[in-house]
C-alpha cells in the first residue's frame, strides 16, 4: 500500500498545483508557446516604448526615454522571451538580444529584469507592466541600477508609426485626450 500511495503522490501534487493556480493548463503543455505567449511576442515585435523616467531623490521634470523592440520571440523555457532591442541612453546606442522573463499577473504581462547586465550600461533590475492597446499601449514600472532607481512610464507604439524622436513636452501638452 505504501508503494501505491507513493506513486499516486506526484499526481495529487500536480492536481494541487493546478487547483492552486501555480500551474495552469496552458503552462503545463510543454515547450510550445501558448496562444497568449504567441500574441504577446507578436504585439511587442516592431514596437517602440516612448516615455519618461524618474530618478528617486531628484526633483524636476522626468527625462525622455525610447526603446525600440525590433523582435520578440517566446523561448522554450518557461516565461522566457528573447527581445532584440535598440537601447539609446546617454552615450550608449546599441542593439542587442536580451533573454528576459515575462511573468503574468492575471492577464497582464510584466517584463522582469533581475540583475541583468547590459553591455556598456551596467546591471539593472526592473519590473515593467504592459497594458496592450490596439492603437497605443502603455507601460509603467520601476527600475534599479546600483544605488539609483526610479519609475518609468509611456506609450507602446508600432515602429512605423512612431516618430524618430519622442515628441517634445510642449507638443504632448497640446494633445487632446480621446477619453
């Protein structure tokens, strides 16, 4: 009887994990991307994150940032995506592939960086929430780089529709709110 119970324990454990929500039928299917993972990779490919970032402890106007996501593909490992991104920051202007975790909070994807070393820039931690939208999605989150950190936020737009440089703050103030 003990042997039989031992063989059933993994099955009961799996049922418990599914019931608790730690494993979903989508996440337990193996290495094939789920429909939502495929949709997310397609949504992020060919987009630009255009927005602002703040630095904790420094008052003033948030600084402008822009990141271009050339491509995004779901990798076989759980929650892992390869984003090929162009990063422009200070004297750095480079395109590089980054293997990043994207976790899900309900239906909301969250880009997760844990001690990610970016050549020429250093090591970063971040949590960036993505709110998809048909015309322009939005992103918001937090970042940490050594002793410095802050917040970031902005719009996600298709590359072909994005300006070469983010609009100036005076142009943004004149936009009408569609809501």
